């Protein structure tokens, strides 16, 4: 999706945070591939139990079925909500942001919504990220937890170039870091902060800072030579 200004949806902060998300996804895929190779070794040779030959029929060996999930194992399927309605009705959000929250094109708002288990609630929690239309820079991230029949704001960060994701029960908040003179598209680095639900609120669990290479994009551009007779 492109914003009204024609910029890429994940523009500045998105370019960097997509790198972070891809890294997490790569780790998960690598684990699945390793598990698959291990199972393949057991079934086709190597050190697996199949080396001893086929199981005798009189042993009555049967394959164990995995346990079926039971009620109460965790939140059920995500109940979709209207993130714009959540934001507009949230008393913790300032009126200025609400007034600026408008569609970029037609009825397409610069808002992302994610669903997952962050607080242990019976219903999935909702993470809402608000961005700018032109370059998709994050300007606010909010977490909503369902209480009875309504959603309550339990976390918010209203900073420039901020974006939050859900990673295996943790809330991951990424903030782009700009040094003086940095172009909007090329920040100097990022802070990646991990929050976990403790008791009745989120607490910081981990913090990582990444410095970006200045050899990429406009950050590595050589200065233009001075005019003769100047400098």
C-alpha cells in the first residue's frame, strides 16, 4: 500500500524494522528446517531407530497421537476490531492526534493492527501502529487489552519513528534514532526494546541498540568538492 505522497508503506522506520522482523522470521524458519532434517534422518537412515529394521507386527506398535488442545489453553481466534474506532474512542490519546488521523487515500488509514497473546487475556490483544501517509514513519503505537466487553489502552508510545510488533508473547518496540543531519529515510540506528506483561502492566525486559552502516543509501554519500578558491 502506498501513502498519499507515493512513498513506500514501510518507508523509513519500516525499512529498518522489516529487517528486524525478517531476522526473527529467519530464526524461526531455520529452526523448522533443522527439525525437518532431523526427522528425515530418523526415517531414511543414519542414526535413526529405523536402522534396526521394520517393527515386528506382534509388538503391536502404534503411533501416539498428539494431545488435542483443550479449552483454556490460550486466547482463541482473533476477533477483528476496528482500530480507527479504538483510537477515536481512546481517552488517553490526545485530541490533536485524533484530528490528524485521516485517510491517506479513499478510506485507507495509515494504521496497522496486529493480534496476539501479550497479557494472558482470554481474548487476543491488539497492537495498533499509526504512521504518516507520505513516508510511513511511525508516530504512535498502542496496545489494547479486552476487559469484559470493551478494550482498554494498556500501553502507548507516541514518539517519532516508533513501531511495535508481537514476538512470541513479547511486545517489541522499535524506535529509529536520528543523529543531527540524518535524512528521514536513513536514521543512524535503532533502539529495540522488549516489554513483558507483569501483573497488570508492561515492564521493560530487554534493550538492544543497533548502529546502521553509513555506507548504505544517502548516509554514505561523499561530500561534494568545494569550488576553486573557496574553503
